[in-house]
């Protein structure tokens, strides 16, 4: 069958181009460059195509790798294509350095000065416990703080902060974040019935997080702490690209099983050009009633990994029963007993985080 050039010209559309570009994966991930929102423009001139791709990360070689893959896909999947011009815009290192926290000013959320993400390479390291206590710790230090629970599948912030009511709507049809312990909150857990599961694909999650950022009446905040879901997959990368982050905090435990995936968490932030504020070692050691110290999961791994990666080590949080009890009761230890040893550990880390943005 012979297809005329005129027929090809008539059928070559932006939708066809996007369909082809959806076969181009973001390097290292299973998600494609279209679903990540990297395609910013398409021009069609007969059998010539121009595509504008805008990256958020200044990673050496990333732009060339994506451009080559997109060009190859277009040439292989569109018969008769005469030219595939791929333009990739990458933020310069100078532009990133000149912007507070490396975040583009055009993506800033009005009223929110700093957005920081708390992440972990794997589940079970106490990331949400750290998020809740660090948010309360920043509040104790005099900052106005919000806490956004981005774990759509398993939200735990409502339990840890002791609030379970559905939020109200403002006159502008924005969600009014409830306040617990002086911290403004938002979580999918507020919008679901008890034990109701969330069975969504990635694009729905990304849309929900976008709404939690832009359609919630956060007001004026010094810090918005974002509790990311565990892991380093597509969902986490997508969230990091949706939320204009000023910095990331990695939570780990001392043992090698946790530290091995910490490196993936660090790489995730690097891929999307999010500066690393530092690393926290949770469950660092246990102090028995007789005062003896027990390093149940080993010790020093977090500090050693931070040194190896050249990032700040923010501190150790011991394994205290009071921390778990506070989370179960909905009253973080920083709020319930601010003068206790575990609360002071979180407060010291909160001070270290705040100091990163004082200049």
C-alpha cells in the first residue's frame, strides 16, 4: 500500500506526536516524558516536527539522553518524517544557585516561603513520625507551619496529629486545612471513610497532590512540610516534580538494609534538582530503664552515609516508647513533652533545618 505525502500531512497531528512521545521513558523510571509534564510545545510543518522539552533537573547528560530517545522514537514510528527537531531546556546551574532553594520563582505558592519534603527509600523507618514531630518542632521554634501528607495510599498523619474530621470549604471553594498542635494539616485521610482504600493510578495521584497544593487555603506559612510516601519510584518522582520543593530530608535507620536504599532516595532528589537539606538517623539506639544503651539496629550508619555522600547529617533520634505512644495518641512527643530527651532530639533537627534557610 502506497501512502501519499498529502495523506501523511493531513494525518500528522499533535495527538499523534504525543502518542509517540509517550513511548519515551524518563531515564531510570517506567513513566514517560509526557506524563511527567515535560513536553511544553509541539510544532508541525508538513513532515517536519519540532518538540520543546523542559526539564526541572540540571543533571549532566540527561537532556541529550531524552532528546536522542525522542528523536529516535519519532523517526521510527512516523513514516516519511523529514525532520525531528528536539529542543531541550535545562535550568542552568547558575540559575538554580541564584534561586532560593533552587526553586523557580514562577512555581512559587503565594504565601508559602519554604516547602521541604521528608522522604525515605523504604517503609518502616519512621518517616511520618519524623515529619509530624519536625513540623511540630518548627512550630515550637516560632515558625508558622503546614504539614501535607502525600502518602495517598496509606495516610498516617491524621492518626499521628490526632485529627480525623473532614475539612471545610472556603468561600473560594478551597479546602480549609484543619489545625492540630498549631500546625495546618492536609491529608487524603481526611477525605476518606475509615478503612476505605485508594485504588488509583499515577496520574490521579499527581492531580490530587496538585490540588492539595493549589486548592487548599494554606495562608501564610514559613514552612510546608511534605510527608512523601515511602520508596523512590514513579509516584515519588512525580510528586517531587509537582511540588516546588526547596529541599529534601532523608530519613533512615542505622542498618545496611535501610542505608542501601537511602542512596536511591538521594538520587531521586538529585534527578529533580531538589537540594538535600540532610539526613536523619531514626531509631538510632535504645536506652533501657536502667540507663544502659542498646544499639538494636547497629549505630552510626546514617552519619557515615551522610559523610560518604557529602551531605549534612542532621542528627540521631533514639528509639523511645514515648515517641510511638505519642503517635498513637495523636500528640507528637515534641508537643506532649518538649523537655524530654526524644523531643529535644527532634527539636535539634528542626533547628538545623531552620538554620539552612536563615540567610
